[in-house]
């Protein structure tokens, strides 16, 4: 542990970063490897791959993901904004490329391959979008000459249109929910918040009538007899068979017939092998990250950092809740990963970026570090960038 008197960049980072938040995220990353060892071997065997194929790949993804999270946490707010802008432009360009050149899987074009490596660009859009939306709304609140609210609305439209065309309704809903939360926190009138809720419901209604796979998922959720509910039924069976204490590591049987046991339904595998008590413990860690992030957001006096932290926490928390709710049949299937637990390189690295941004904007800093240049206090609002 570095001394408080030390002036190195690492010492400065260590005494300003929130160590409780950092430690919680590290615990989730380690648990992700353990639970991947429980859920992925049956999938690998069905595909004719080595037993621990997905575990090995997850470990390979984890090393750069952890490094990215640490490096990004060193960024200043200005560098966070710049990195988010560059990431957003690249990721949205790749999203458009998936529409043109991406392989179609289950009726959607969400993946694009480079040198044999498959990437889901929409995963990288999410953290960048949150930072840019927070930047737009905070600037609009600080400076009358900046149309921050207009930029925020345009940013949402420009982001979700390509996602709907893929189509990726799950990511679209997640981004829209986080954006609505930022609108509310930025202080817009409740009339606009209610109007956004109405527009969202209208969008869901249109998707239900125009996209057959969306209608099928909603129908199966409301009326299980209307279609195939194989995965959800087996996920519920995992909780029943696991009970409070679970069957023990490697003793699960339902996971052997659960197609997405290493991704969307890894929470159900956790319940079968480790029990409901462990699921509650995992849920507690997710809740700790969310609550700690909200506390740090509330304490932050800088509008951009406050909004960015709240938005990133909402992104992390909502994605976690959606995945776990699908596993216990409280929501229609969404294809949403469980942060740091589900297998997936794009998801792991994008979440590491998001949490790196969160660690950065919640660091304790003197007020002067939030600005691009030093100016007289009475002109602070003109200097903010």
C-alpha cells in the first residue's frame, strides 16, 4: 500500500479511487470464472469442443478487461469524455457495418468478425452513450448557450435506430431506460418524463406488431402454452432442484440440456449447483456495486460526474436485474448477459470499460481537476468542457 505522502500517479490513484467499489468488481470478475467453470462445460461438449474451452477463453478475455478497467480509472473527467466520444463513433460505425456485412443469427445481425474474432459492437455503444448523454445534459444545465437537451434527444435517436434495424430490442430498451433515468436526474420537467414513458410504450407496441420474434417472446411469457418455453422451464427447474444449498459443484444435471447455460442462464446454473443462498450472496454483491455507485454519485458536486456515475450504475444494475428476472421468469427472454458472470468477450470488455469510467468519475478530486483550464471562479460555467 503506497504512503499518503507519496506523489506518484499510482499513489494518487490509490488514495482517490473508491476501494470498496473496486474490490466488489474484482470479486465479481473472479466469481465469473468460477461460475463459467460450472455452466460452460456441457455447452462445449455439445459443440464438440474441449471441456474447458469457454473457461479458457473467458480467462483470456478477463486479463485485458481488468487492465482496461484499471487504465481507464486513471483518466480525468476530460479524458473520459474524449475516450467516450471516440469509442462511440467507432462502435456506431461497426453497428452500421453489422447491418451491411454482419452474419445473420436467429434473424438478427448483431455480430461482425475481424480476423476470426466475433465482436458485438452494440455492447461498446452502451458505456460511451451514457457518458455522452451525461455530458450533454450536464452542459445544457450549466450553460444557456449549449443546447444540451436537444443534443441528448438527438443522441438517443441516432443510437437506437441502427439497433432497432439489427434488430436488438433488448439493448434498445436498456439504453432507453438509462437515458430516461438521466433525463429525470438532469431536472427536466415531469411532463417530459411522462411523455418519454408514453413514447417508450408506443415503441414496444409497434415492435410487438412488426417484429415476430418480439411478439413470440411476449406471448410465451404471458401464455406459456402459446409456444416453446424450454429454456425458461428448465431454468425454473434448476432453482427447484438446487434448493437452498445446491447439489454441489459439477453435480448439476439441468445445465446439460440448457442451451445457454454459460451466458443468458448462468444464474440458473448457479442456483442448481450452489443453491439459492449463493444466488442471494451474488445478488448482494451486485446491489453493493449499485448502491455504492449511487452514494458516490450523490456526493459528487460536479454535474457531469454526478450524472455519468448515476447513468453507469443504472446501466450495470438494470442489465443485472433483467438477466436475473429472465432466469426466474419475471420477464420475457431478452438475451442479456449477467455482468462479469456470463461468458462473452464483448460483454466483459465493454463492462470493464463502463466500470473503469465509473471508477474514474467517482474518484475524489479537487474541484480544479474537473476543468480543462484554470479560470477565475466567477467564470467557472464558461470554462467547463
